[in-house]
């Protein structure tokens, strides 16, 4: 339940603290005082879309903060922890406090906090599914839709319907997946045959060429060498002659040898020169070795011929064709050779896979049929119970001759089953049952919705119910019964109701009033808790428009006494 909510600069409300607590809280106020801003603020805490128009004139931002009392373990706690936030455990209790907040800037940007940590507004929406059910005029419109009516029936059906729906959805997902794969295989068969033929030819060409990693770079280097063999031969021969001449010319070896011998003779007198001589000896050895290597290089060049360059270029052409056809690099070609076999096997096995999928899809369809039948049976049984219980509630809500039936009829298959659910209302004896959307007035629809929630709460309790003018379009005895039923609902859940009827507010255990104040230039509202004479005066104002009318005050006291006796 929500223990407390604080509003600042929201709509016409400058600043207000709303103590909620358990039981039934009624919120009243003059027209234009901003009592609907309470529901708006609560909606913001529940992740609803922020609107900069809710920021009070002259303020930079609106702020809403709330404290929820939630179990220390369970779906709410799990979602809070997933968001990186935390709860504040209450001493000696299994409950904890959850602090949530929302700010909306003048420019429309909003920021949400959960457990003291910034979080996406979607986290608030996730928490809302576990914490509260909100009903207002828009929710009455939603109740006119078949989807909303099916959801209401499923909530009432409890574990029996929930289990059947889960089993059906699992079967639906499997059938859809198998059917989609089978459809893809059969519709794309021609394209897959063409792909298989092309891949088969490509793999054969790659296998015949047998390319090796890095082979294209190596061949390019060899081609460059072979194309300039004479230039390379002249350079190598000149270098070898300079290092070690075969023509008795002065060469590097001779000059280094002469220098070494000079240093060796003088080295007997200075060890430094002896060290230089050793280095020259090593240099001479290296020059001789290099001359031998150059001779070998020249011998290799002598063995090459034009036919070798032709062979290299021919191989490069083969690899180039593969690269252009199958990828941007030789590595891509080699990768295709490594992975293409598995893809080819998949494509060539289409017929077998189609046959296998057909069998699996047919089996999944049978399982889906069974699941749909079980779900329909569970819904039909729940529909009979729901209709009877809601009809009894309507009798208590001043609709004694009304009958509600819940019709479960065949519908096109979907992830929600093969059922269409319709709430049919017969408002008086002898009237033909018709869809609620066409047979109920606004006031009757309000009572039907309340009756449904009271009944569903007995099997599917929700921590908090919020009703925004659920009493619209009714009055008198019907309003008293609405108040009585809200009080009954508050026995198992927290109930918060924005109302304009004293007959409803009388049954509240906590009465808050939104008060409009003006200094002549700026109008602002605040919230205060009513007790004793203040509450009687507010009730009188709701009844007659006059807070000090003796007749209205007496009537207010009678209503409060009636509510106390009902409790």
C-alpha cells in the first residue's frame, strides 16, 4: 500500500502531503481545486507518461514522492533490486518501505527515482503492475473492450485459468515457431536450390585451387622479383665484386684485411687498437660470408626463366578470380571453404527438414488444440461463477433487477487463446442481455466495474485500488451502496477514491480534502486531513453546496453514523 504521497507544484497544488495508510481514503474538494491532480501524481509514480502541462504556473518543475509499504521478498523486491535500488526494512516485520519519486521539468523532461537511485520510468511501470489497480472514466471505456473483459475474467479465474493460459501460450509459441520455419523453407525453396547449386560450384572451384593462407601476398612478391631479374642480377653482381673481387681488383675483403693487419702489429703496444683489430677481423669474416650468399643468390637467378614468371602470374589469376567471386580477401575464400560445407548440407537437406517440420508442426497443432480447449473450459467455468457473484453485487449496489452474464464464445486464434469474452448486462427483468458497452449508462457502468473489482478481489487481491470518480452518474441510495462496497473492498486492500459524493466519502476511514486558496493573483491548492466538525462541514458542502447548512450538517451526521454502524 502507499503510506504517504507528497506533491509540489503539480497542477494547482503548490505543496501537499497526503497521509494514506490502510483502509479507505476518500479525497474530496471543490471543483477546480485540483483533486484529480492527486490521481495524476499517483499515475506519475506508477510510470505514466509525464506532461509538462502538469507543472504549476510559475514553477520550474513539479515533484511527486511516495512511500510504499511492500513485502521484503517477492516480485516487487526483486524488481527493485534488479534496478540497483534497495528497500528500507521495517523493524520486526516482513514489510519494508519503498521510496519512489518523479520530477517533471517545465521543458517536459522527467526523472524517476526508486529506492534512492535514478531509474527509468519503465521500472515504475513494472512495479505498478504488482502494486495498484487504477480505475477512472478512461478505465470504464476500456472495460467496454473485449480484451479488457477477457483480462478481468482471467484475473478472476485464478490459478486454474492462469495455468491453462500459460500452457496454451507455450503451445502457441512452439506452433508459431515451427510454422514460421516451415513456411520459410517452402516459400524460399527455389531460392535455396539456386543457392545450393552456386555454393556447390564455388566449393568445387576452391577445392581445385586449394589456396593457402598468405599465398597471394607471397606470389605478388615472387612476381615482382621475376619481372626485374636482370636488374636484380646486376645489383647483386656489383655488390659481390665490391666485397670479394674475382678480377684481382681492390675489394672490401682486401682493404679490411690490410687494416686488420696494421692494427694487429700496433696492437702489441696498445690494447685499444688490438680490440679494433678484432672487430675488423669479424667484419672481414662477415664480408666474406655475404659475398658467398650473393653468389648463391646469383646462381638462383641464373636458374629462373620466363616460364616461371608465367606460372606465377597464372596462379595469381586463379586466386584473383576466387577472391573477386567469393569475397574481398583470400582469407574470405578460405573461410568459405571451411564453413560452406555445413551450409550446403543444410540446403541439400531441405526435403528431409520439411518432412520433419511438418510432423512436428502437426503434433504442435494438436497440443495447441488441446490447450485451447482446456483454456476455454477453464474460462467458461470461471465465467459462470463471475456472472453469479457480480449479479449479487449489483443487487447490493441498487441494481436489484440487473443480471450480468459472461459469455465465452469462439474467436480467431491468438496468443491469448481462441476465446472472445463479452460481459452482457440485462439491466432489468425481461430485458435482453446486451454487451455492457451498449446496455449500461455511465452510472451503471461505474457500478458494474466496482462490482467486478469487489468480486475479483476475493480471489485475486491487489494491494491498492485507486478510483477516480467511480461514482460518476449516480447518487442517493446507489451512492450509499457504492460507498459501502468500497469499504468492503478496503477490508482486504487499500482503497483510494476521488469522489464528489458525501454518501461515498462517509464510509472512508481517512478523509482528505483538497482546498483551493487564492490571494487575488495566484490560485493554489493544498491538502488537509478532515476529522470531527471539519469533516461534517465538508460532507454538508458535498450534499448541498453549503458547509454551514444545518439541514445538510444533520444529514452529514446521519451518513457518518450509518457508515459507522455498517463498519
